[in-house]
């Protein structure tokens, strides 16, 4: 697993042993960021100033691959929520390997019971364990705790499609990449 593009392109990322952490595959991250940085519906499409000002939240962060990819591609800062000890160790090592400590904040926390946000985020990544139905719970909890800015993009990777678009969000894209399903939502303004 590696960073796909940007300042840290090619940087290898550590992942903890075992099946508890399921990092987003390189090709899935590539497809997601192609949409985020180039799709006509994306506020980040070709808007360098907007990308550079973006505050990113990587919930269920695991290795931090999504948040670090966003930083590599120019995002302003990233906060990572993760509660697994092995994943936290890999996440911190990956941040250090990219020398991104100044733009990163790691919170050992559960995304379904997050602490109150210091500032809302413009780009949110959710990659919860598949088949546990945590996406909707996490979205509601993160919204209530102030993590999701009005108009923010929320990118979720899931195994089983949600029954409906979560309340307070508009569906922008829904794509399948092998077993990974990507959902891009926009928070109500």
C-alpha cells in the first residue's frame, strides 16, 4: 500500500498485521480522488485554493491512507479518529514517515462516539468495518459533534449499500470498485 499522487507519491504505508484493519486499496483511493478533484459536482474540482484550505477528517482511520492521500494532494490539515491500538501505532508511524506531524491530529476515539470537534471539516472519509452498519451511526454522531461542515463532502466506503441516503445529505456519487462500494455525499448547507 502506498500514497498514489502528490507530494508523498510512492511513499509506502504500514498496516498492522491481521484482519482488524482493512486499508482502502490503492486503486479505490485513486478512483475516489479522481472524482473528488475532477468531477463537475465537486467543490474541489480544479480549485487549488479550496483544496489547500480543506480540513479533512479520516474517521475509522486505520492506517490513515485516505487522510494522508488528501494531504499529499494538497489538503490543509487532517484529523484522524481511530480506537484500535495496532492501527494507531501504524497511523502514527505513517504520519511520521510522511513528515506530516504539523498538519495532523490523531485522536484515539470511536467515530460512533466522537469527541466534540474543534472546527468542522470540509472533507470527511468514513471507512467503517464492513457489514456492521456503522456508517449511518457514525454520520449522525459526527454531525452532532460538529465534525461535518455545511456543504462538506463525505466519502464512505462500505460493503452493504445503505437502504436510503442518510438524512441531511445529498447523494452525489455511488460507485462499485470490486468489493468496495464508494458513496459520496454532500452535507446540507
